[in-house]
C-alpha cells in the first residue's frame, strides 16, 4: 500500500479513500487540514500493483492501513466508504489508537448489505450506473469515465466486498476514545443514511452530520471541508 504526504508537521492525519477512488477524489478530505496529511493509495488503484488473491477483506485492509498509520505516527484519521470501514475495524480492535476520527459515507457496519444494495454495487463498473448516483446537473463526463475505468479494474474487489462488513458487533465501538465525526448522504443507494446514523450512534463519542445530497463530496465540498477543519481544531 503506497502513500503520499501533503504538508508537514503535527497533527499527522492518515486519509483512507474509498474503493475505486480516483487520485483527485482521494485527496478531497485532506484539503485544508493542518499538519501532514498522508493519503493512501490502495492496491489495484492508480499505479499500484493489483491486489493479491484474497486481499479484499476488511481485516486485511485494516491491517495495511494500521501499518502505515504506525509508520507515519498518525494520530488522526479520515476514511471514505471502504476507508471508513477499515478505520471502523481498526477502532474496534484498537479503541485508543487515534485521537480524532472522521468517517465519510460509511457503507456498512456489522451486518451485510441488502441484496438490493449488493446488486447496485456490482453494477458500478457502468458509466450509466455511476452517473445515476450523481445529483441532477453533476453528471461530469470526465469524472464518470475515470471512476468507471477504475472500478472495472476492481471487479474482484467488488464481488468479495459486496457481502462483507467490517465488525461483528457494534457494541465494541462504545469503548473507542476518539471523538468520531460521521458524514452521511441522503439518497445515495451505496451509502444509506441509516448506516451513517447507526455508525455515529455506535461510537462512544460519535457525532452525525447528514447532507441532503447523494454526493456531498461533490455538491458540498466547501462545507464538508469546513466541518473537518473545525473537528481537527477541537
């Protein structure tokens, strides 16, 4: 698992992107935060080699993320979608590992996705299907093409992760010491608002913010950045 640091000094924040994130998407949550922001590139993404057989399990991804976090001495963490799941797994296993956590668009917690959502996920290599997830007026051609291309490389990952979930029992998250900001979206079939609500409620110091948009990282980027900046200064 490769990474790129932006900025320097404390705090050190590790940023874990979602499945199929383009390089530009991966950097969005890191923008404007103080200190060093260490943005990961997952296997089978960007210029990284393809993941080995059997890699796409939350416990395996979480172990890789934790290794980098220890290497760079990160005390704060942001995860998006799959990245949020990996951080949830780390928090469950190591409840005092981070001082601050932000989970953007969590997709699953301690239960499998519904069959309907799994079907939507498996269709996401189609440009038409990706465009359907964007708000009206935001069907950005270059973005949709880049994301579809990235996801077509990840058909095995999509298949293996569609029915997976990061933890077995949400009650273990009561012991997590870090304040945890959870960002949810209304109308995103892959990241149901209910999962964001459940995730925030499960953490001992969870805080929920729901955006009335299926793609807040596109439609509410400035407001999202402001929320993270405030959280990181607290």
